[in-house]
């Protein structure tokens, strides 16, 4: 797993953590940050994946069709400033 940042807690997601990658936006999310999966369900899914059983998962932002823009423009004192 590539090191990435969880869009919920903004902490790093590493290979040793329980995390899922959204099939739509490809972002990694910690299991405990709103994946709606229990630890037991997560472990069962990882066992199934090891046997070649595919698992599709979509984060709640993609399910709702809401994805925050990476960059947006904000006016400060009459000047447009890019904000991340």
C-alpha cells in the first residue's frame, strides 16, 4: 500500500493499519474513520481477498456524489487567493 492521507482524520494511512481504498476516488480511509465496517468484518474481508475473492468499496463522499475540491478560490481583501 502506498502511504497516503486519510481524508477524514488527515493522518497518514500506512500498510500496517486497517484501511480501505475507495474504488471511485482511490483515496485510503482508516477503517475507524467512517468506513462503517466493524473490525471483525474488516478481518473477514481481508481473509477473503487473500483467497482471491474481490471486494468493492466506495467511500461515503463518493456514494453521496460529494467530493471536496482539491483547490478552491477565496477572496481576501479583494484579491483572489488559492486555498488548499
